[in-house]
C-alpha cells in the first residue's frame, strides 16, 4: 500500500473510533505527532504514517471491558479490532491498537507475530501518578524492567545505546525469550492499571509508552476541536504547553528533510 492509501485508511479507523467513544462518552485527544500535525498542518504530518490518540486510563479500561464483552458484534465498526494484552495475549505493546482486519502490516524492528495486525491507530492510556515519589519510582521501575524484557524479546537488532544496555541485553535476552514477551506484556498492563491512580484524581500524568515523561494534568482540563484531515477532532486546549516541551519552541516550523522521521511500516491488503 502506498503512504497516502495507508493514511486514508487510518483516518477511516479514527472516524470509527471517534464514533465509538462518542456513543459511550469516553474522552480522547489527538496525541504526539498527530497533535503536531493537526496544529501545524491541519492534517497528518506529510511524511508521517501513523495516528496517535491519548485516552484517560479510566475511560480506556472501560472501553476494553465493553469491547471484550461485545467483541462478537464488532462494536468499533466492521473490519475493526482492538489489540492489546487484555484482548490478544500476543500483543507486543501495553497500549491499544485499533486495526483494520482487511490489511496486513509488518514493522522492520518487530519480530512479534500478532493475528490480524493490520493498519492501525495507537491508543495511549494516560495514568495518574501517586502522591508518593517512592511508590511512583518503585512501580515505574518494576514496569520498566518488564517492558525491557518484552521489547528485547520482540525487537530485532535493537541497538544498545548505553553501557547499561550493552551489559543488560546479553543477560536478559535468553530469560526474556524463554518466558515469552506475552507474559511480560500482560503483567505490565495489569500493574499499570492496578498501581497508578485514576487520571481524574491526579495532578501529573504519563503514558505507558514513556513512563518517565510526566505532564501536568491541567493540560487536559479543557478540550477544543481542530481540523485534522477532513473532520474536527478533540485536542487539549493547552496543547501549546505540551508541544513546546515535546518538540521545541519552534514546533510550528517543519524540520529540514534530513531530520524527518517515519516508521518503517509495510502494509498490504489481505
């Protein structure tokens, strides 16, 4: 599939997901590079190839429970499936992916074998930090170790950027592969949902894709709608605070061509 075809399909998945959330009053916001694209381009970043969503963990787990109870009815829409450790033990992330089951994808770095892994959008639950610094550090430390084991079991030729990585990978890889990435994924997701406070009760929040990057919950206090593709979608009213931290003060200026990054994604129709 060509890039533009993938993007169009991702927007169709997003539209179905948005309708699903609206029907159940679940909150979500356009996130990360998709948020930057919405603000700067009114669309996906031209060289990007995925859509990211934030969702309060409270609503995320309500969504998972509803989806699991009604999976046979395809509640998100025809040809749509929600993949995560709670719905598919072979999932290799601790966040959700809404996929189009008519397609097949592969990422250059992943060795995981997931049924129905088609073109997707990512759903990142936002967790609230505890009031105790010790408990936050302890919980995140345990989860981080589980995630490292999961990643080294599923990511091919993962670079060892630090001296810690060069020591840890040879020691952890045999054990991680023996146990299986699936168990690490399920354990990580369970611990995240049990350990950390409700999004609504927190003052700082984080997403499971970056445990140690905290954001003020006040960023998400109010919601506005902006053009993203051909429709209007929700973003945090205080998006500027997030984008300045994440992408720099000049985030409205596109980077030079040699600094533009995208995923190594191959997609085709079944």
